C-alpha cells in the first residue's frame, strides 16, 4: 500500500489550474489570453491520469507538417546544387572563351611576324649586290650631269651653263652618297641577318656561354601552367633557351645530349660567325672612310680651278668615265676560285661518336661548293 501511494502522483493542483483557465465561449482564457491548449484524456479514461499538451505554436508533432518541411529543405538544396552547377559551367565556358581568344591572338601574332619577315626579305632582295637598282640610280645621276654640261649633238662643252661643274658635283654627289649609304647599310645588314642559309636561331641571343641549367628545372618548367610560365621563368632566372629545351619534353638522356652536344656545337659556330661579323663591320668602317675621302678629294679637284670645266668634261667623256665599269675584276682584279668542301661528321670532336653510332656511312659525308675570292 505504501508503495502504491508513493508511485501515485497528486494531480489535483494541476487539474484545478486547468479547470480555472478553461476558455470561455469567446475563446479567451481567464487570464485573458487566447488558449491553444487542449486536454487529452488518458486512453484509460481515469480522471487522475497524466494529461498531455499540444502547443500549436510550438514544435508540431504532425507527420504531414514534418514532411512538408523536409520537402522544402530538399528543394532548397536542389536549387543550390543547380545554381552551383550553372556557375561552374559558366566559369568553364568563360575560361574556354579566353583560351580560344589567346590561341587566336597567338595565331595572328605569328601571321604578322611572318609578314614582317617577308617584308624584310623583300627589302634585302632590293638591296642585293646583284641587283642593278643602285647602279641604275648612279647611272641616271651621271647622265644628268652630262646633259647639263655637254651637248650630245655637237659633242662640245655647253658653255652657257651658269653653274660650275664643281658646284653641280656637290648637288649630284650628295644624292649619290645618300643612296650609297642606304645601299651599304642594307647589304651588310642582310649578310649579318643571314649568315646561314636556312634556320634562324632565335634562342642564340641567350646562348653566350656554356649551358648550365639543370634537368630538374626543365622538368618543373614543363609542368607549369602556360599562363604562369613567364612568372616561373623570372623567379628561377630561366631564359627562352630553357623554354626551348622544355618544349622537347626531353628524357634525362636526351637532355644531356642537348646540353653537352647540341648547344656546345652551336655556341662554337656562333662564335665563328661572331668573329666573321666583327671583321665584316670593320670592313664597312674602312669602306665608309675611304668613300668620304674620295668624295672630299673629287670636290677639291673640281673646284680648285687648276683644270677648266671643259677640260674635265671632255677628258672624262672621251675616256669613258661615265661608262659602267666592272670594278670587281677590271679594277680590283678579284680572283674567283671554286672550292669544294667535304665534311665527314664522324670526325667532329663533339658529335662524331653519335654520327658513327646513328648514321650510315654514306650519310655521314656531305659535299659543298663555294666560290673563294682573293686578291692577287
């Protein structure tokens, strides 16, 4: 009995409170608030049973309401996934568009560079020593001088000319000197730009000493994103020559071949070209100095008055001064001799062993012919 009393709860105060605050007909409780509380009797039907409360303003235990909340959350997540997917696709399309634009610009840049090279080639071809354009211009100036001071019909000096031969010379010679200057510049520039008949080694600018870049750096350079190559090269003090090596994507063995054979040989040849160009530029300075000296002296000769204009013109016309002269042979007496060269790759100290290993014997030997010029 004592145990039953202990287990039973005294619910009388709670029941009185509920009865006291029962809602009126208007739906208002005695405390003046709108009641949302309902009493649910115990299934056993006893008055002393524990009451359960359902608060509509609180968390609902209604299964349909929970299902609706879950559905809304799922819809929200699905919309978020769709927005994220669209954003990724939009960014991917934007990056692809930029890459396509970069490829188009690189193609256009290459096309324009080819046009520039072609225009330079045309410029050099016009200045070719074998071209007669410069000689024709000089011949025209000489013809103008004859017409100004010499009557071709009577073959006599035109004494009615008010200007002296010496003054006229300065006017004509200044134009001839300007044409000759451009001619020399173009010829020497053409030779320096084309020391070799085919390949133009753009990376030779950075090949000034032995190649020392390590293989690990080349491997890292090859893996760098193409948009970050410039930054990586600057941070690691790399050059376009290193970029050229990385473009081969070489193995360790191939890299050693490039480093110890290819670039060493090209550096050797570059130094030989450099020595020749140095002498070529020295020759250009000598030609320019001699040209100024003869120009100055002829001006003195025509203006000193020791010989009259008529004597000068008559003598030079009769002697054929205004005729074209093949100075190459008739004045300088340059000797031309055909020289045949035989190159055996197997004998080269740098790559000879590779030639013997990888080339057949008949492929190792090459024959060339050049004209050798010499003075007696």
